[in-house]
C-alpha cells in the first residue's frame, strides 16, 4: 500500500538543521543527505533529494547509532560521501 504523504513537507522544519553527510552517485538524478534532527540529536533524517528540483523524493528517520550502518550500505551501493561536517 503506497502512502500519500509528501516527503517534501519536512523541508521547512529542517532548514537550519545540521547536515551530517552528503552523498552523490555518478549519473544519479538524486542526492542523499543525512540531516540531524534540530530538536533531538538522537534522530537523523535520511532524505533523497531530486537534483533538478531540490525536492525531497523520500524521507526516512533513523537513530544516530545506525548512521554508520546506513552510510556503509549506501557506499556499497555505489554512493560517494561528498561532504561531512
């Protein structure tokens, strides 16, 4: 069952949030950002962003201790870490 929730509606709440990682993949129309929750650093958002429109295409919340596992998974899938803070 597909959700009708719009992932881009979360963009405003994360404007001033700390960007932890920026990942890119050769020839991919998307960028992946790991963004720390501005209210609670225990949570990290993983947002897939369309390069042309800068719109959030998908949006996932994970806990901080799982960030390394998610990064490792993305790197194994061909993503490159472009920026870390």
